[in-house]
C-alpha cells in the first residue's frame, strides 16, 4: 500500500538519492575507488570492506619486506664502505708513517676542508707539516771514520780538483 510523504520528506529523500548516486559512481570508479574506500575507512574504521582490507594488508606486508630489504642493503653497503675506509686509512697511515694522533688530526682536517680522499689529505698534511727527521748519529760527528776524510783533510783543494775531473770524465 503506497504511503503519502510530505514535500519536505520527498526533497530530503531526493537529496539522499543524489548523494548515493554520486558516491556509488565514485566508489565503483577504478581510478577513484581506493580513495573512496580509504575515506570510508577513515570515517568508519570498524566497517569491513573485504577487497580494500586485503589490499591494505598486502600493501603493509610488501612495504615491510621492502623496508627490511632496504635496511639489509644499507647495512651491507655501510659495512663495505667502513671496510674500504678502514683499509684506506690503514694504507695511508703506513705509507706516510702517521701516528694514531696524526691520523685523528688528518681526519679532522679532512672534515674541515671537505676532502674525501685520504691520500690527497695526507699529501697536503705532509707538505704543511713535514715530519721531523730522526737523528742518524749518536751525538758525535764521527767524520774521521769516513774513508775519504784523510784525503780531504790533507789537501782539500786537490781533492776538489780530482772530484771535478772525475765528474767531467764521467766516472
């Protein structure tokens, strides 16, 4: 049996029908359906939308696996970089004879001057701060022990002339 409704109620129902038509077309649109379902889930979090819920669980799982892979790759890359820099550091330290303190100073200089190469930084540091030479004598001159000392001390001018003639003759 048909029921009579007021004009006000009819206008309200027509408005609801129009909204339902809009929402249905968005909900069923392949491009917009995900956003529509996301909005519905945001407003009503406990409502079940099977295809959307499964998709979200799958996405979460895939994102977690990707994050785990990325973290593992990053850790592997970092370990390789650390090993590379440790070997470069050790090689530079042995090549230039730097102490641990000097290496710390070198690395501080590398940071301050934005130098990314141990070799270049070590050359710069070595040129600016040459290492002091170790004494090769025991505090005495010991020039008497040299084989040519007696000859030089007897007649320095004759020795010099002989050396010049040897050099001119090539031997």
